[in-house]
């Protein structure tokens, strides 16, 4: 029995995501202008295109990648980082979205914690979940204690109101959406009919 094209696409996107997070990001921090090389490698190695030029986000200086194929997009970004002792930890968020015409259209998310010796070192994946978690502990100490209910910038990056299945354990985050005002500040607003529909 042959696999559906969407299945092979998802497998390639999963492999590429792991490669980007564990290996490529270390090289990107060493040489931030590698976006074109990363795009070429995604195409050559995984037969994927990139929606954005892979690189460091201009606002946060954290990595941001959006590989895609056949109408399926993996929006991969860091939403928090922390240095503790000799370890560098990152909290990654992957929003998996599809065009409406994709037969198996289903929005999903991945929430990943990685550890490295430094920003420019290869990463090990410590946790990989399909539902949001707001805390990760190492040796009994919280590495991440995220407060998206209070940190509107973080909440705007996670977009829980657009991805409710990924935040079923946090219904309080689904009641309002975050808007960015012209001055760059963030405000909560009731979910618009267009967003909730």
C-alpha cells in the first residue's frame, strides 16, 4: 500500500524541522547570513521550499524558519530562551498549518525544549509535546516558567486563539486575541467573528 502524498510531505517536514532545530540553528548563530544556503539545503535535502528567508528574527534575534510543501507549512520559531549554568535552553513553537485544499487539512502544534552548551552549539531535544506546557524543569529548577496570560508579546507569538486544539489545556488563552497597536504595544481584544469563524 502506497503512502498518501501528504504523509510523505509531513515526514519530510518533520525531518527538516528536527534538522533545523538541532543542527542548523547553531550554524545560523555563527553566521546569520546563511539564509540562502539554508533555503538551498531544504530544497536539495528535503525537497521543501521556504516561505521566509531562514534567519534570525529582527525583533527577537531568535531563529525563524517556515519550510513548506504541497500546501503544508511548518512555522518554526523560538519563543523563549534561558542560560542556566553551562546550559543554553530554548523553547520552540511549531505551528503546522495547511491550505484549505489539502486533503488532510488539520492544524497541529509542537512545543519543544532544547538544550545546548551555547547558542552556537548543536541542540538536544529534551521535550517534544503536541500541547502547550508553560514550565520545564531541569534538576528540580524551572528553566521555563511562561506566563502567556500576562506576557502579551509571547501570547501574540503563540496565537492560541488561532490554534485552539494546541491549547485545550489552557482555555483561558482562547477567550481573547492579541492585537499589536501602531506604537508596537500589545492589547487584548475580544475574539473577532472573522477569527473565531
